[in-house]
C-alpha cells in the first residue's frame, strides 16, 4: 500500500469513485417478463471505456417526485446536499457505443425494488446518471474450463463472460431463476452447457444455486465465477474453498444484492 493509501485507511477515507455522468433514457425494451433493457445516452458518456467483461457501473436515480440531484462524495459514501442517501444501484454495463454515446443496462423486475420501479415507468428523456466502470473479470485463456453461475441479476455478466471465453475451453453455466419465463438467450459457444434451476417457492434466494453448485463437477484447473444474493454467495464461497479445496485464485464470488434490502 502506498503512503497515501495508508493515510486514507487510517482516516477511514475511501477512494472517490469516478464522477457521475448525466444521461437520459433513450428506449426501454422488454427482454423477458422478468427483465427489461434500458438504453441510456448522452454527451457525458464520451470517454467512458469498459475494458473487461462483468464490470459494473453505479446507476444514480432521482428520488421519487424529484429531479435528478448529483450527490457529493464525503470520503466514505455519496450524500445529497440535505444529508440524505441518494438512490444508487449497481449494474453490468452492456453494449457501450462510443459513437452513438449509448449504453444498455438490463434490470430484473421484482416487487418493491427502486431500480425495477424506475425501469417499469421510465420514459424517453428521463434523467439518470452513471459512475464507473468498476472492476471487471480478466478471463484466463489458459484455464482448463469455466463454471459460471448466478441468479437472474448475474445474467448480463454471464453473457459477457461466455462471449469472452476462448472457444476451445468448456463452459458450464448454472442460472437460478424464479420462473421458467426468466430464461434468456445466451451467446453461443462451441463447448457450452447451460443449466437453468428454478427456486422453489418459499426457499431463500440462492438456495437452488447453492444446491446445483454442490452437485456440479468442477474439473481440475477450472476457473469459477459466481454472483448473486450476498448470503448465498457466502455459502458458495465456503463450499468451494473449504469443502472442495479449490484455490482462492481460481474463485471469483461476488455478492450483487442482499435479501431484504
């Protein structure tokens, strides 16, 4: 860690994320009954670069009944001028077009979600803002195989990863869905096996995914990428590390959201 990093850590100060770029809704398109694609555009997207698959961007939404307000970084989090926390959600950036200055975000529909509600009612011209990109995933072209897994929120990233994995490498995909109508067409790959597992009503999010990964064959030398509900990701990480004995360097397990929040 650098001296500046030491000072920041001691002071409890986190590195300021990239600035927010104001954008507006161009189109909203239904992909499945469970997911919509929102195309955002604007001049402030100029210079934005996304170099790796499965990266992230922060989406800043206007508070209900208000115009879009850009928050200020206080050294630990973004806050509005009156001290409130802004509505910020994280998504996988898709289809960045540097000429048209457009970018796509795929939003899972679910009751009570701020981003879901926004996407369901968004109209062309509505404002939002993006900050990023955050870290992506460096695909190891020397891996023996890949296991990509997640819930519906991970589908955009899984699609990017499939497209980025060299063709001779086998890819096993496991996706937890709440209903069969959530299935989405994924990119083609010559050695691809896709397993859709439905969550049993009443089970906690991630339960079907945890079970499917426990049953999955993982070849020696395989790389594993998993994303979804945070508590389920903790269980999967423990299983892969402690029970399976897989090296941590072969594992990428990311909590995308928290049940009940």
